[in-house]
């Protein structure tokens, strides 16, 4: 019975440690991204636009008020990309 309890405690401890690592990695990954307007394909934007309330509502490719999240510094290098909504 003790071996089962030790194994269970070890497994739970491992899952808690893993969850903490994933949470901190997600926070760091979010800090390294920025919104890039004007480069999303139709129906592929990440969030709401001036004309739509949900992700995936961009009507045309390159819609100026639709954005996607990209790694910081990439937006300036994309054709039509802007850090500000038009």
C-alpha cells in the first residue's frame, strides 16, 4: 500500500511541476508576440475587427483592421504589415 501512495504522490508532484512550467512558458511566449494588422488572410484573423466581433471574421485578405499575432519584429518586415489598425 505504501508503494502505491508513493507512486501516486510522485506522479501528482510531477504533473504539478509540469503545469507550472507550461504556464510560465506560455506567459513568456505571449510577451514575445505582437499584433500585426493588414496581413491576415480572409477568415484567418486572430481576434475581433471593427466590422466583426470574433476571430476569423476578416472578409478579405489584408484587411487593415484585422490582425494576427506574430513574433516581435516580424510585422515590420511583412508586406502590408502594420503594428496599428487602420
